[in-house]
C-alpha cells in the first residue's frame, strides 16, 4: 500500500502543467542531443546546469532526467543510420543496427530500438519504484575488489562480443586499456604517457576516440570506395516497421535485455554500458534459428537486446543516486550537482525530507518514456530520409557536427585534431578487419579498473589475494575464467569463426 500511495503522490506532482512541460522539453532535447553525432548527454547537461538555478528543484531534475534517457533513445538513431554511436552505450547498437540500415532495413532497426527502449524504460522505472531500498543492499556488497573483478568479466565478455579473430579482439582491448592509462596518475598526481603535451595530462576524451574511430574512420573508408558502393546509398528501404518474423525474434531479446539492464544498471561504474555489452553477448550465445541473419550482419536481436538493456540500466542507475547519494556515472554526478545547487543533499534522506521530489521524479520517468515513444516512432520516416541524402552532402555535415560536439566538451581545438588522427586509426582498423567496440570498452573500463585495483590493494596492504578471498570477487573472476575457457575450446572457436564468415 505504501508503494501505491507514494506513486499516487508522485503522479500528482508529475502531472502538473509545469512538470509535464519540462519533461517534454527534456525528452525533445535528449532526443536531439542523441541524434546529433558527437553531442552526448554529459556536455548537454553540463551546459544546462546553470539554467536550472531559476527552476524549482523538481522541474530542474525532471528536465535533466528527460535529457538523459532521451539521449539513450536518440543515440541509437545515428548509430543505426550513419554508424556513429551518439552515446557510449550505443557502441553495441552500431554492430548490427548499421548493417540493417545498409540492407534497407533501417526502419525495423529504429523501431526495435524505440520499442525496446520504451518497454525497458517502463520496467526499469518500476524496479526503481518498487525495489529502490532493498536493491541498494546489493550495491553495498561491492567493494573495490568486486568492481575490479566485474570489469575483468566485462572485458572477457568483449572478447566474446567481437567478430573475427580472438587475437585481434584481445589486441584491441589491450590497446584500449593502454589509451586509458594516458593522463594523470590517480595516486601520485604525476602526468604519464602524455609526451609533454599539456592537453594529454587530463587523458583522452571518450567522445574523441568514439567519434574518430567510428565516425571519421567510417567516412574515410566510404570515401575510398566508388560512389555506388558507399554505405548510405545501398538500396531503398523495404519496411518502415518490423515484420511479424522480426517481432517473434526481437520480443524475447527485449525481455532479456530489460531484465539484465535493470540489474546491472544499479551497479556504480557504468552499469548501463556494461549491460548493453552483456545483453549483446547473451544474444550471441543463443543459437541462431533457421533463416536468421548472423550477428554482425544485421540481426535484429543485436539491436533490440542492447537497446533494451541500456535503457533499463539508465533508469535503475538512479537507485544509487537517490538512495545512497552515490553517482554511478558521469551523468548522475551532474545530477548531484543539480541537487546541491538547490540545497538538496542526495541520499536516503531525500525520500523522507523531499518525498514530492523523489516520487515526482520517478513518476515523470513513466510519462517521459511514453512521450519519447510517441515522439520517436512517427519520426522514423524522417530519419530514414537521411539515407536518401547524397553522401557528398551528408559526410561534410557529419564531420562538422562531430567537430562541434568534440570542441564543445572542453572548448579545445586539440581535441578536434585528435579526432582526425583517431579517424585515420579507425580507417586502418577497418582495412585490417579489426572490431573497434572492444577497444572502446577497454578504454572506458581501463581507468576504472586501475583505480579499483589500487584501492583494493591499498585496503589489503598490498595483498593480491584479496581478489580471491572475497567470495563475490572470486565468483566474478571464476565466471570470467570459465567464459575464457569456453571461448578458447576448439569446437566453440570453430563455430564462432563460422558464424562470422562474410557472405
């Protein structure tokens, strides 16, 4: 009964004209931010934080939350249409989503992403409402050793995820980890691997690597091909919405992704991102049915599963923020900033001292998800029209938006030059047949792994045994080892290579 009374309070707050307007503004801004290549929710929310001074606390947080999960929706659009992940969690959507677009099936891919996001977002919000307090106990069980082991498991999963050679996949992960080490040492504060370049002392921005390797790399590769063979000009769109067969295949994938994202999103340290990779890995583990397209060649499950997982994770990532005061990712850290601007202390006391804010924000997420699906599904036809734009006009626009998006994050021209260099590296990867997704996962998880490992060793006085003496950490490492052994088994390795043979 408490839940029902709390939700009725929340909906009474969220259904006011002012809060509905700000939820709609947040959703529209989030979708646009996700669609524009190179612009993610982090720089957008950072730029809009000063504007929240003049807003009431509930309206400010409802709008910022709308931008966050709206960007999760929009990020899949450019990932599918122009091979540009608008958000880090859209990196996985690129793999099969863009292949579907190349085959004239961009409509079903966008619809699968939108519908999966809606279902997962609604379920994730239900989990947030019903289990916020008990689920935070799971997060309490994770110390530095457990986080390190979880990330090792994530990297092993990325090896399974990558198409092609296992050696190449491992090489890409190692390269990503090495790139993640560039910057300032966590403990000593000394710059390392920066080659006396001042701009590298803060490390390399994720957006620089993602836009360069995926965006500019793909553009260079396309320009090197004859005009008739360029990706965005391959045939007309067959269907705007999924067929019955698509529904049969993508519905179970949506449900699996939703459940997985709801659990992993709670964990601080990029749960939404990890859940997208984990959902894709699980889908690839499930045997292909007769007539089903192989993964990496445009399988609709490869879009529906990860998109559902990252949206469910985006909703449940509010649990540590609202109940513990711990921001699980960079966006939630900005939400903490928004709360402190309004003299609200994030943590368990929010529920008791500001119940209207807490439950109003949760109720607004259901309303926001409904707004997003109503906004996005009719726009599929509009996004599809991007495919009919001549590539000679489209690629300068992509280059410009990427450059603007990268420049706006730090107001630094050095980052724009870096994107160009990473574009050349991305083109080399394409020529060598190397999958860039594991590189990005290694790049994102590398600094977090290092920080948690060093913290675990500090607490254990340098004893590496802490990774195996703590039961949860030992279990996660055991799962990672088991997964690695399974992947290296000759029969599995042969089957994996057959699955990725080019048609």
